[in-house]
């Protein structure tokens, strides 16, 4: 399809009816289909896409908003994909410009691969951080933490929401309340009856992704990861802020190996809000 024709195709909002088309697009670019993640993103956030007249999608992406409904304080962009047959024709740039315009003065963030980073820099995004993906079978080494962890219950929801808002700097009720259905495990850490951290493990192909991971300190983060590993036979994968050097070293000592690095980028703000020292890993790099 000529570039001029691509430029004339409308950008529309996606719904759960587009789930298979989004998964097909992931597969087209050599990614896993990730229907489970796409379903979460299309309900917790808003998808945008361009239909291909020949079937399927030319391009797609999602944006997940933080803060009060209709008054977002931050938008997290993810899953920016362009079908291979339409690559390098300006489609991704057009879709991103549309998102920036749609969000107006709302600050934006995204996790960029080395391949995507030049486009985002061209559009005005700045690198403000870095995360390292680690993956592998967690191996216990007899160094159990004294931090107490247990499965989360409905009675923990209010405390989890309070902690999450403190750490992320915005209300994420629409994300957190979907975690019990999205994750296979949701666990909390507590001290003297007070919640000091929480983490989830959600299924992604043959592995469990650890995220979000929110904790008072590194020892609490370690205890939460170890407790999640105790209840799965699958490899673990997580994306850890590189400033948490001690946790990354510990994870590698316990069987998780470095896979890749992504840049955390922001638009309209110099850095992400909240408390990075307690924010160890996102739900997914596609939603923050």
C-alpha cells in the first residue's frame, strides 16, 4: 500500500473485539501473541489502531491513564506495533503524534527498546530511567527472609490502593482492582499487621511475570519474589529499575539472567512521579 494511502486511513479506538487482531499484529512482528496481556491493557487502558483494508491492523498501541477519571495525571504508552508489511512508512510516527495530541497537556511515559528510542526522541520524549529484564527459574538458596508474606485477600484492597498511590504518585484503582483476575498470584508483605509491600505474578506464555512489585525496601522485595516463586513451576520474568542494584544482583544469584534493557522515557515531565525507591517493577512495561 502506498504511503499516501496509509496516511489517509483513519485512526480509531480499539475494543476487546479487536483482541485477536492485536495478537495477530504481535505475532506478525515476531512477538508472542500475549492475548492475556492484550485483554488486560484493552480494559484497563485505551487502545488505538489503524485498520488494514486488506484485513487485520496496520498498527496498534495502548495508553493507560493514571489519576482521576477524565482528569488523567499521567499516560503510559505501550505495545506500539506496526505490521511488518507497513514498516518504515511513518505509521508509528503518525500514531504516536495522534496519541500526543489526544492527551493534550497530560504528561506521558513509555518504555522504549533501543530500536524504538530514536523515534520517541524525535517526538520529544526524554530518557529519564532504565529497566533491566531478567528471566529464569528461581532457585532458593536457604537465605529466607524474616519478612512475612501471604496471599492477598479482599480485605487488603484498601491498604494496597493506598500504598500503590503513594508509590506511583497517582490513583491507579482501575489497574489495581483488575489484578486479582489478571494475576495467578497476588501476595502482600506485612509487619505488625501493617502492609509494607505487594506483588503479583501473571501468566505470559510459559512464564510468570512478576509485577507490580512494590515494597518498603529491598529485603521486602526479595521476600515477595521468593514467595511468588514458591508457588509456581514456571520461569519468572520481571523488569527491575536498574537503580535497585542489590535486588538485581540477588535475582541473578538465584537463577534469573539478564535478557535486555529498556529506556524509561517521559514527555512533559522531567521524571516519573511517586517514590522510585519503593517501586521495583511495573505491572508490565506496556502500562507502568
